């Protein structure tokens, strides 16, 4: 197919993109949007830097020819520097597709996928469907309600009962979210086949390896080291379990052999599931019955809440929060 025909097919596809549609470059994984489509070029804007860049028609033609010359399979690492957006845009053409696992852009005869990440959410009249059996959803809904009703930026000003409820809900959300996170990770692990980051609208992940070590039988280890000229005394150390056993049969105290530092912390003791369920059902009924102007007000409140949550959950250097005792600084 002549490039002129392919070019105008591509322009037609770009014209059909909804406003705000986001693409991602296959090598550097930078997000960008199409801001203007012209006869001889396409204007893009990178999300992170806000930089505008024109992508010229003749450069698309060069890439198109290289794909043809490579029997329909062009290696992306042969692209010039900063040419990453060209294959991402070309992948919107119905006959071109990027295979990130193989690091190539290919020309196909059938339906293809593209580097299009997301499109703005469309208005829908469909009833909101609650996911069944997902505890983190219910707990998160209760937590959002609690965050709406209390100013968590002034925690010392809150009543003790309110702080207890917040702590309980935060703990439940953390536990259930972590369980779900592990389930999601198990599925993702089967889909990530290389060490390059793979991106979604909110972030990126990559497959990594963790190396765990455990010593072989003690006699085998000591014998192996001794054959290598290492005296056993150099690698043997005090065994904590054996020390504890010794304490049980002597009059020594823990402090005679241990350096002990104590700290106080809060632990969740109980959860009133019935109270949570009653409040949760009230929230569900309220959401289900919301229509018209109330629905619009609720959407605005949700948008404001999301903005506050973004501010509260942005990354900050962590530290342990506890009350020191025993002269701890």
C-alpha cells in the first residue's frame, strides 16, 4: 500500500481520537497526547514536561519504508534518539502494531492493538455495580465517608472515638488492600516477560527477582569452610534459641544477656462489624437514591475528595510513629 494512502488513514484515525486520549512511547514509556493533526505533521504534547513537539510526515514515511524493508518487522532499538513517539502514533493505524516483548513494530493484515493508554471517561446512565465479595471496597467506602466528615489535617482536635474509628478503618483497608494487591501481582507476574517497566494510566510495574538464602546443614557448612582453611570459631555465633533455653534453666534474667528497648504502639483490638455494615448500607442507599442536582453535587464532592486524597497520599519520606520510653531519643 502506498505511503500516501497509509498516511491519510492514520490522520483519519487521529482525528477520531477523543480529547485527552493518552499514548505511551514504547521505549522510554513517556505519556503524551495528540494536540493537533495537520496535513504534513502531527503535534504532540508530553504529559510530564508539557513540551510540544511536531512529528513530521516525511519521518513517518521513513519509518514506514524501514518497516517495509525489514519484511514488516522493524526493531525499535534502531530508531534515532527522540524518535520514540513515531511508532507510538503509527500504532494507531489499523495495520501497524508494537510488540514490546520482542521490541519491534510490525505490519499486519488483521486487527491490531495500539499504544493508546486511556480515553476520558464517558458519561454513563448505567447503574453503579458494587463488586461482590470485595471487602476492601466496603471498607474503603466507609473510610471515605469518615474522611469527608472529619478534618484529618487536625488530628489532635478530633475526639478519641473518632480517632479509634479512623484507625480501625485504615487498618482494615490496609490489610484487605494488601491481600488484593498480592492477588493482582500473581496475575501480573504471568504477563510480564522482560525487565522493562510496563505502564498503565496511574503508574508502571516491572518484573523483578528476589534472591533468598538459607544455610545448609550446620555440619556441612562448617566442614566445607574448614576444608577451605576457615576455622569454625570464625563463623559460629551465639544462637538466640539456645540462649533462651539456657535462661530457662538458670537464674539469669533477660536483661543480663539482652539489650532491651521498649516502645508503645497502638494495636486494633476489635472491630464492630455490625456497626460497620449498618453504616455501609446507609451509604449505599444514599448513593443509589441520589439523582438530579443531588447527583451532580455528589460528583463534585467526590472530585474534591479525590483531590484531597491525592494530597494526603503523595509520597513523603517515611518514619516510624511511636511513643518512646526508657530514655529513647
